[in-house]
């Protein structure tokens, strides 16, 4: 049998339901992995093994099992947990104790999950890095802002972790660490109880071992979903306006994905960004700066001396952007949101770059989210497909994009792509 810490949530769920393993045994395997690797990777801001063990023992006494019964889960440290501190990745708020759990945490626990701890985030989910290292190469960034969430799943510490994304905070670290990740349509999962500095783009997300696990979380956190549709009838390869910023590894990752689709006999069409899609990266930058300036006042007032220069510069720039410039950016966004469903059409999966290349060396930067910003501001569901390794042997993801509200169609397409890759590797 696969070592327990290597199981997907779906695999573990079957073994738990059949009483072939216990929740306590699965948790112990994850804790052993954390004890071995956490001193190197540093994916956790807080962890409570004793509370997790007590919950696992309690779950093992139950005759009824929820859909996440006994599954250990990490939660990004900007999402409130009453039993654990939520410091937002900031020294100023170390030990901060929210009065209650965020609704997403409540739902996960009601489904039987074990909240093992809080995963490291960059400061206030922006660009100032935390201590986490990329488990694929400890000298390189894991990406951000959901750095600890991506690293914990990639390094087999937990099968699932809940993150967030406002610009590239899920797809980028998932690409750099080489794990599947799913960012649903904006507003699909309730963000109450999470730090929200960019309310028109902030979105919860999940890092997983496969897309069946992501669908399992969507069943719990999202609205009632229809059965997963069939694989896509066609694939669009979207070439962004910023294509010149894609390195050779990123271009080859997209080309390799296209070869998989061609070999499967599914029609492929290439499209290039035109107005307003070629303006969305700059529009996203404006929206994020203005909204951060509007919604971070209490943070700045309470702890300005402890806040990084990077975050303070974000606020200062946002305060200098005019109302008209912000309104123009929202108009570009709204036009793109209106056009996108018709551009994609039914039964279609969109593939586009996720990152410029392999994870950059060093820990002082979290990398460039340029290829992710477009889709976050559109509000589209996105997924990271860990299909390719670059010349250094490090993962380079391909980004799958869907239409807002058609999340299960995207998840089905992402799972289909991963199955194509598995079949190709087995030949």
C-alpha cells in the first residue's frame, strides 16, 4: 500500500470508509512527515498536534462519516481559526486570536476534516516573503502568497490545504512547487473570516494531489454542483499580450500540453489577446493597489512600524491613483467579463501560461504573477496543471482557465489533462 502521507484525499477517504486505516494512523503519518521535513521547508505558521490527535481519536469512534472524514488539512494563515492564531503573516499580529472560525473552516470540520494547522503566508498575502522554502529545491522560492499551503501539499505533509488568490497567490506557488491547485470563480466560496484587502478579486482556493480532491472540496464549500461534464470537445490555447515574458520553459510547458491534446484527437485553436484582454494586467494592478489602500487602514494604523516597506509602498501607490483611473480599470474588467463566455463557448478548456518559468532562485522574491492576473480580475475559475519539468528539473505549470460559474467544467477538463499526462508517462 502507498505510504499513508502520500495518499490523495479521495484515496484516503476510501480506506477510512472501509476501516482499512484509521484517522489516527493517517494523521500520524502526516505528523511524522512534518517532523522530518518542516525544519527544512518551514511551511507551517502554527500547528497543534495534540488537538489534531484528539480529534482523530474522536472521529475514529463515529459510525457516520462525512465526505472529508479524518482528512488532515492545512489552512492559510489569513483565514480565521478560533482555536489557533491567525497572524496574517505579520509579526505585528503574532498571537492574534479571532473570536470564531471562518465559515469555510466550519464547513470543512463539519465534513469531518482535521484542521492540522495554519500554513505560512506572505505578509498580508502580498509580496513580502515568509520563511517557506520550495520543497523541490530549498534554495528557491515556493511562490506566494499561499507559499506554505503549496509547499505542505507538495511535500506530502497534508493532502489538502486551503489558500487564497488576489493576483497569483495560488496558481504561482502551485506551479513552482508542482501540485494541482484550483481557484474557483470569484464569489463561489464564502470568503468571510479571511483577510480581504482586494474584495473584487480575493478568492479562496485549494491545493490538492489531484482534481478529484479539488472537486470534493468544491462540493463542501461551493453551491450545489451538477455532475461533472464530459471531457472538453475542444481546447483553446490563449497567447497573452505579455507572451514575451514567457521563458523557454514556460513556452515548452504550453507546447507539451498542446501535444497531449493533439494526440488525444481533440481540436485545438490558438487565440491571441486583443482588447480588452490585452489591458487586464495593468487594470488588475490598478484595482489591487486602490482596494488595498481603501481596506488596509486599520492594519496600517495599528502596526505601521512593523509593516514591510513593500506593503507600505502598495498602500502609498494606491492612495495616489485617481477615482477615474480606478473606474476605467473596472470598466476594462467588466468588458472582459462580458465577452469571455462567448469567446470560450461550451465544452471548451482554455490553456495558457501559468508562470514565466521555473521557480526563481533565492527567497527574497515570490516570482512574477503576470500570466495569472488576467484571469483573476475576470473572475474566472483557474487551475494549475503540473505537467512539465523545466531544464533544471523543476516543475513549470500550465494554467487551465474556465468561464465564471462553470467551475465543474473546468475541473473535469483539468482532470482530463492530468489523465492524458499519466497515460503518456506510462507508455
